[in-house]
């Protein structure tokens, strides 16, 4: 989102809930500072950062009264986030949709290593779409979960109906990770994704991959529903998504599933 569009979405989110609203800003964007300006101007005090170093922004955000959480995919990045003054980290495994860490560490292996490495609260992300996944993440030492793909396929999501439908129709093998030589990204197996994966398999040079990636692929896919030219970023948890209910229903299901899983495990241990 450009700054003006971000402002619109912040205001729309505020109208939809009485609870706090947070904003995630990928720091690799050239307009990251402008996006943070908009968030602060709109009174946002929960900021998630990703795709870059938070060090250059953390002090400013903390001085403004923000809680700052940084998304990481390796222990070394978690340590740097802690050093920069972040309040918490999101340990995002290789199963997650969108851009992933180059080391390809899965959530099951990553979360406990991050928990052991830093004294900060750790949120788990990647492959989590129901209460069972939430219970597993907390068992690994996480204090919360971050869920993307499951909430992308809800009534309230601003994603295109075609994107939501394809997520809900996805199977266990419905995503592919490609663009490793640029910035690894996991997406649904649309015609564009297959074309990108084929180019990568035949060893296409970096310049060709950059030209193939182009610009606004995410906008074309997620928000415009263009299956031929757009990127439909989604995680492997898409195989657990079978409908597009209201977001509140997803929260209810996740909590019910979490408690029932804990009860089942307690009974097994007894």
C-alpha cells in the first residue's frame, strides 16, 4: 500500500473494531519511513516491522509510545531485533506465505530456537491456521501466534474474491516457493507462479528473474485477482482453509480448537 491507501485502511479498520489496531511495515520498501509517518499520524501505537533492520526506526517509534515487534526468520536476526530495542519478535517459519527467510527454517524448528536465544516475547508464525497449530506453537515456547493466510480468506479481508476462493480451494501441495535468487516468496500455484518456478528450475539469470517479477505483482494478484499475471501470496496453511467466514468466527474456532487440543493432550498425559 502507498501511504494514502494505508491511511484509508487504518481508518476503515478503526471503524470496524473497538480494539487496538496494528500496522505491519516492510522496511525494505523505499517509502517505509512515509508509511510509518502515516501510522503515527493516525495514532497507531502497535507497529510490526519486517524485511529489513528495525534499528533505524525503533527509537523513534518507542519515543512515540509504540510497541514494536519485528518479524524474523533466523536466530541472528532475533538477536539484532533485541539489540535494537524491539519489544517482541515474530518467529516466522518457512511455511509462511509471502517473502521468507533464505535459510528455509521451518516453524517447528525455528520457534524453540528463538525462544532460547532471546528474552523477548516470541510470537510464532508460518503454517498456523487453527487451534491445533496455536497449541503446538505455545508448546514450543511462543507466547502468541501471528496468523496470515487464514484471515486473508475472510469476509473482512480486502483481498479479491478470486484470491479468497483459490485459498479455500487449495490442497496441501497448493503453494510453491520460488524467486529464491531474489527474495524467496511462497504463493499459490497460479499460472504466474508456475512460470516463475519453471524459469528458476532452468537456471534463468538474475536479470530475467527480476524482469519476470516486475512490479505490483502482489497488487495484481491479491487485490485484483489476476491469476495469469499476479502473485497470490499464501502459506502452506492454505490446505487447512476451506471457507471464507467472518474473522470473528475464525477467532472463535481457533480458541475452541486450542482448548479442546489442550484437554485432549492433558487426557493423553494422564
